[in-house]
């Protein structure tokens, strides 16, 4: 077996690896408290890492829950002569005008985003809240 390992790694012997593994097994068997502490620490760290990556996947990396996310667009109004240059504003009357006038879209929805404080002192949590119209369920699909 060692000859096959030598040829697989370009002639380098794996004797040193086998010796190190034997020494490590003897040390771990001799000091059981250390072994238990090391194994527990590894288990907790691996579990925390898996939990963190699960949250990152579900919050940031998961695709949008709609059939074709590339077809979603955000419409807004610009009024540069009135001094309103923020492109994220669109009023309720504009939304209802678009519902009547724009017929090329399958569905339209209106939403409002705002920051909401949850809790009291010590510092409260500030979360983003989004309120949508009823027809947004057909626009964005089911979650």
C-alpha cells in the first residue's frame, strides 16, 4: 500500500503521516479530558458554522420565490423640475394611473418600505418593514 502511495505522490513516502497519526492517537487516548474538550469545541464550531451558512444561504443566496425573477422591474417617477430626484418615489395616484394605462405588464403591485424600531432601551432593533397591496401576491408569487 505504501508503494502505491509513493507513486501517487511523486515518490514522497507517507511514512511520516502514518507516524504522526499514531502519535496523535496515543496522546488523545492518554488525556481523555483534553480529547473531550477538543471534540466538543470542534462540534460546537462546526455546528455554528453550518448555522451561519444556512442563514446566509436563506437570506442572501436563495433565488427569489417567483417563476422568472429577471422579469421583475421597479417603476418610479422622477420630477427634476420640482426638485424630486429620488428615483424610489411613486405616489398612489401614479400607481392607479399605471394600472389603467400600462397594459403590457402581466401584473403590477405597489409597496411601501420603512424602518421600524422593535423594543425599547437598551438600543432597539431597527428592521425594514414592507407594506404591499393585495395584488402583490399574484405579482411576486407565494413565499
